[in-house]
């Protein structure tokens, strides 16, 4: 992402967080839409959490996310895929409690492999299991 777009994304993310705190649904949707437009320009998968893209210093992260693909054991990959499937389903339903529950389980698995929290989940999920 260009520095300018990263800055714009960070600004929209900050406004989105403020709107979430005030429970201002109109502004939440407006800022989410602007972030999603920027994400689409860079082919960032739709399910990628906004906080995985936003940066505190305005600069993009400097590692290649692909280096974290195919690191999980077969057993952990199966568990991750199941949690990812549930997480995507709950995001469509906007079930915040279950979203957080499944995200926590995915993060536990990623932590065992020292995979950073901001690596998009769809890069870790098995190919062909996009829900």
C-alpha cells in the first residue's frame, strides 16, 4: 500500500474506532466503506480485519505475509480451517461474541507458530476453503 493510502486508511480506521465507541452506526458504515475501497485497490481480501492493516506510525509493514503460509501441522491446519469457517459465518451474521471467540482460537494457533497477529486469516486457511 502506498504511504498516502496507508495514511488515509489509518485516518479512516481511527474515525471508525471512534464511531464504534459512540455506537454511531451510520459513521461506522461510512468509515468501513472507505477502508474497504482502499483494501479493494490493493486486492486485500475482504475478510481481513481492519486492525491487521492499520498501522500506528503510518507506514506499511515490511514482511511478506506469504512466508507464513503452510506452516501449520496437519492437525492445527484442520483446527484453524474450522475456526476460520465459523469466524466467516459469524462475521456475515455480525455475531460479535462468536466472532471474538473464533478469532481468539485462531490467534492461539498462530501464536504457537510465531505468526504475527496481523497476517490475514485467509492466507493461513487452506486453499479452496473460502466461505
